[in-house]
């Protein structure tokens, strides 16, 4: 009940409503407060005068007003536009709602005074709701034209009763004691002594029902409902309800014809209906309130968890810093030990040298004194007997002093300079690192697509993820439900994988990683590459993309920007991956279907692919034009260019028309591996299978081996056809719609790219999306 108190207070005075009235905007005001905020308008601006002059209510002010004379209410208003309203600052009620001052001083409200005894309201008065600021002009009835909110009065009365102190006995003569029971029949609260004295449980009183005081308070609240009277006819009770005006009315209102064209229903029926509607609305609001309470509990738990995590983090930080300090102190002790060791070593060397010099000096001094005494002797023969020996000893002793004996064996400096710069830098760089693995990335189905035998995938981090990902790992299976293998590792969030099998179903998934570890895998995305094998019935012109969940299934679309390409090791997909190729037109322009008739006359649709030459893999001397469909060369040497699509399954046919043919060169046409040599004629190495042709004859060549010389050459305007049947594993050629020689190559297996080698004397244009030619279809009917 505490939360309801603000609903029971007047927005003007801030106190509980007294004699509340209901404004047309459904807000409430005290009767006295309504009188206080009235504003008188000029006589010329009254509703009657405006209507007489043809001025509408909406021409009266820039703001919108509600008039009791009109049933329309569509606007918003405030006091600021009234000519008669003084430009004084607005006041503020205790609950924060703006209250505009009246035009003339009005004595303060007296709440206990009845509305019927107040001074009459001036004519042409205007009132503005302090909550929604809608303005309206009162009619002749004034404030009496607004209905009393008796329901609100009853709620306030019950609320104030529930807020009173403990119930007291009503029969105690001096200080009332707390009541212990209430008699429902007598409607009196008794304490125990008064109950025994005044309400003994015998005689007629024995049949009275005594209840606890709190229950008796509730029963008092459930008093019979009051009958409200009509505001226009005070002696008539409300008995009907006008649906258009949304107000209760009496029979006299209906007889006067005020609501003759309105829908009117019984008051009791509408009362029950609106109660039911309010109850239903409250159910939804109750659910929201329940969710809000649960959310508040969650937030309070978060506060507690944040505090606990903060304490834990602080303790961890202190422990880590203490560990660093301990390690530094241990290293300090080790370094001090080294200094002390050096100190002791230096002192020992110097002290040993002092001792040695002292002993040597004593010996020298003794020798000198002995020699001086010998010199004092006057016996020549005796002197000469020892003089030679003494002279040798003196020279030997002198020589001993001259061999570095008088040079210190140790310096006083300590060659121990501590290099603390890296450690100081590390301390300054000491910071928190991400200790959580990133969230699971989300595949963006609307940006994923397949084109021919390539697949483009896009993903992103969840919106509320606060943990940064350093990179992503994209994995695909082998198209046959095998194990997943990495095809891309990097920071990009979009990747195209090329060189997949046609008409195959691949599963893709992605995960994120940082220094702390690897996230969970995303949901698996299933991608269907385009069809190239024969089929009895046409399929959609789009490649299928499916999520692991049926609810997330979506049709494929074309990526609308350049993306980073994955170029994994060819061994990972059995030579089925190729490098970067550009995305081009919409899927509806990528495929056409040729009609082929087999040996029994059944027409079969064969899907064929569109492709172009690939500048990225071509020799630098190749010149491209016509959207990479036409190529020539600026060198007299043969140079190789490949198509941008590789084939590993199905039947494929394309043609090359000779736009320029000068000086009888030998262009070569055929297929090649991705790593074919680009600076020699096609077929010179073991990575290409080709037919080279001049103006008179042609040869097949592979690994520099020339075979099957065939008459018939090319000129300007000739058309060379290349047919690759990977179902039968063969390659053959045609010139001007006629097969050129036998089957050129057999036992072909793996991934092959359309290829051409030419020099500056030749220019050719590529034509793709062609059906299998008739000369081949007649001998080799399509499988249905």
C-alpha cells in the first residue's frame, strides 16, 4: 500500500485529495485546488462570443483547449498563451508538478469548507490540468460540471484508516485500551474487560459474531457502495452509462435528449464490464511488475556479486603485487649477496697484498740494515769475501720490487651495474589482461551465400559481449559429412572459401579466440553449392543455405562487398580449394540450363556455370578487357591465363572465339592445375592438358609431349570449344562446332581450371554458360 500513496495525492497541494473532481482528461483535482488555478478569460474570448463571431476554438489560442460545450478533445495546452494570464513564474507543488498562478489573487483554500458554500466562479473561467496541461473553458455550471470521484474518496478513506494506529476500545471511559475483538452485529471494538462487562456471551448477545480487530476493520471497509447522483440533476441517481461520452447519466438526462443519438447501456452491466477490462489489464501489468521485481532482484544480486568480485579482485591484485614484491626482495637479497661476495673478494686480495708487501718490506729493511753494518767493517779481506753475495742479493731484491709488486692487484670500483630499466618498463606496463574467453560468435545468415563452387560466410560477436576476440577460426567439413577442418584463421569477420565441389552440401562453423582460450563453436550452417550434373527437373536458381535450426533457415543472397578469401592448403580438401575470385552478378545470372536429348529422345536439363578469366592468377603480360572475358598479351612469348572457377565434378563446356590472329601463332587451349607455369606454352609442364593449333593443324600436348597431329587450323573468327567430362574423366576439343581429333586426354581426376596460352598476335574472347554440343551429346547421352 505504501507505493499507492502518490496516486492519492493532489498534484497541486500535495495532500490527499479532498472532494476530488474528475477532469475530462481523466486526471483528478481537489475542488478547492481547482478553484485556485482558475484563469478568467476576456468576455470577447468566451465560447459564446467566439461562436457568434465565427471563430473556432482552435483559432482562439495556439494551444489546444477542451471545452465542455464540445465533445472533441485532441490537443495540448498551457497557460502561456492566454492574453489575460500574467507572465509570472510558475509555482511548484510538493510532488513536483508545475502549478500556474491564477489571474487574480485568490484566498488560500480551506479544505474543510464545502464546495457548495464557496464564492461563485466568475464567468468565462478557464482551467488547465497541471499534469497533462490540457486547457478547457468552463460552462455556466463551473466546477459543478465535473463529476465527483467518489471511488477515489473511498480508496483514500480506507487507506487512511489502514494507516492509523492500533485500534482502541470504544467503551473505555478514560484511557482507551487496545481492542481485542469486534462485534460485527454491534459494530463496536472491545477490550477484554469491556467485552466481559458490556458484551457478555449469554442471552441474545451469545449469537453475535466476534472477530479480531484487523478483520473487523476490513469488514468495515466493505460497506455498501454509495449511490452517486447526477451532476446536472442532483436529485437523480445515475442509472445508465453513455458509451460515447463515457459518463454515467440519469433518466432525466436521457429524457432531455442530451444523449438521444448516443449508445446508452445499463450502469451495472457497464460497471461489471469495465471491472473485467480493468482486471484483465491489471493481469498484464502484474506480469510486467513481476518481471520488474525479478529484474530488481537480479540487479541487487548483481550488486552483491559485484561487491564480492571486487573484494576477490582486490585480494588477488594484492596477492599478485605481494608476490612480485617478494620476488623482488628475493632478487634483491641475491644481488646483495653478489655485492658482498665481491666486497669480500676485493678485501681479501688487498689484505693478502698488504701482508705480502709488509713481509717483503721487512726482509728488504733487514737486508739494508745488514748491508749498512757490513759496510762499517774495516777488514778488507773479510768484506770482499761476502760483498759479491750481498751485491747479488741487493740486486735480486730490487728486481723483485720492480715486477709489479708496487701495483695494486685490485681496484676499488665495483663492476656491478644493475640494469633495472626493463623491469621499470615492465612495472609501468603492468596492467590487467583479458582473462575470459570470448563469447560464441554468431553467423549472419543474411550475409552468407554460395556462388558456383565457392561459399561466403559472415559472422559477428554477440551485441552485449564485453570480451574482445583477437581472431576467429572458420571450419568446414569435406562436403560428405566428414570431419571439420580449419580453412581460415584471422581477424576478419567475412571469408569466402573457393574451390568446393559442385552440387555438394558443406557444414560450416566458427569460433573466436583470445589469449585466454577459445570460445564455443557457433551453430552449424549448412551450405549447398550450385548444381552442375544433369537433372530431370529444374531446381531453383539459388544455392541453398540452411541453419542447424529449421527456424533459422534462409535463402542465399549475394555478398554486397569485397571479402577476405580463405586460401587453405590444397591437401585439406583433396585439391578442391582455389584462391581469390571476385563476386559478380546475382545468382539468376550465373546459371543457364541447356537442353540435351538422349538416345531415347528424353530431354534432360543440364546446369552450366558462368565464369571469366582471373586476373589475379594470370601472368603479368596478359591484358584483360570486356569484364575479363577477352584477353591478349603484350609479349611475343606465350603467357598463360586461367579461369576463375575450378571444376572437379560434372560436365563442362565453354568456347573461345578468335578476335585477332596475326602471323600464324600457336595459341593453346585446355585445362590446368592452379600451380601451372605461366610463362611457357600451355602443356609444356605436367600441370596442363592442352591443344595448341596454328592456321593448318593442331596437336595435343601434356608434359611437353606432342600427340595426335590433326589437320585443320584456325583463322580470325574461328571458335574453339573445350569439353571437360569429369564423369567419364575425359577432355576433348572442337573447332567451329566439329570435334578436332579423337578424345584428347583420359583418366583426368582432381581440380581443373579453364586455361589459355597466347602471345601478342592473338586475342580471344571467352563464352561460358553453354550447353553440351550436339556432336558429343549424340554419342554420349546424358544420365537422367
